[in-house]
C-alpha cells in the first residue's frame, strides 16, 4: 500500500518562521504530500487562521480540570487543531512523561478527534548498550495501535545534534516498529523519522521503504529549508 509522505514541522519553543503564513508557504500540503505545523500554544490560532494543518506540541488527557498551565485535547480540537504530538522526548525529559502518560495522551487525542503523532526513541546510553529495540518496543506496545495514529521514531541522540542513524539503521528500526503493529494497521500506519533531518541527509533516509516522512525540528524553522525537504520527499515518495 502506498502511504502518502508526511512532513511535520515541530517549531518547539520558537516563533513562527518568516513566510510560513503566506499564500506560497511551503508548510501547506501539496498534491502528493501531507504537511502539518506544530507551533507554541500562543501561535496555534494564527496558523489555523492561515489555513495550515496545525497541531499542538502537547495536550492534557483530561478534558478540563485543575491542571495549571495545561491545555486539554478537547480545547485544542475546539480551537481548530487537527493534530497533537504525544510523548516528544523533550517532554519525556523536561516533564517526566512516562509511557503510560503518553498512551493516555494518544487515547485522549483520538477521543477528541485529534490525530496523534506519538514520538518514540532510545537514548544514546540505551543504544550503546544495544537496548534500543527493547526500549522502543516498550514505548510502542502501550499505544492504541489498532487506531489511526502516526508514530515518529526520534532517537534522542539524533535530536538537535547533527548526528543521525545511517539510513540502514533507521530503516531497521522502522521495519521493527512496523512489525509491532497489528495486521489491520501494519501497511497503513505512517512512521516518520525525526532527529537532525535536513536536506543534506533526507534523500538517504526517505528512500527507505518504511520511512514515510519526517518530524523536523531545526530544519523546519526556515521556510526555504523546509521547502527543500518537501521537494526531496515528493521526488522520492510521490
Ligand atoms: P531536530 O530536527 O532539530 O533534530 O529535532 C527533531 C525533533 O525533535 C522533532 O520533533
């Protein structure tokens, strides 16, 4: 089954990149490729109003309640979000999110009508001790895998470092993640790669059969660089 390539721009705690809201914004989906942007909570509305497929970087699983500083999935959906990131490693690290928290987020997103992009990936210590598949299996197994979700494999040691796995190492992990999916979802679920993805290394990674696109951090902060990534993805995948 052909899976439509998907490039998601995680802007983390940075402002909206110049040109992103314009009519010719490269963050808009094109024929043959899906895109989405993940700005800060403060910038969600501007992106939604500009017509960009938009998601939040986090949503609280409860629909409302005494959770100072948080925003619920239900509220994000009501605002006009389509997507939400769940379990990004920044949040697993900064906010001590555990696998069960991430699973609760993914389930709440689905209940609210948001499409969850769930992030998984091992640390350098875990890879150095060859535990990467055990770790990723644990992270994946607790997710609602029979539902329509997207998984992003983001090895923590590749995020913001300029270092990436080889295309073969990434493909090996993506195929492993796919093998964990139920028969009903194995071919249709998109598995994105994230971690220092940029135009220089995108071709080798996106050529891999089980890599369906990317969750892009640093290289998504410049419209021109993101445009180059969409061009490469379209050439290889579409
Ligand atoms: P970088 O592309 O900056 O390494 O970030 C990846 C990431 O964390 C995307 O969610």
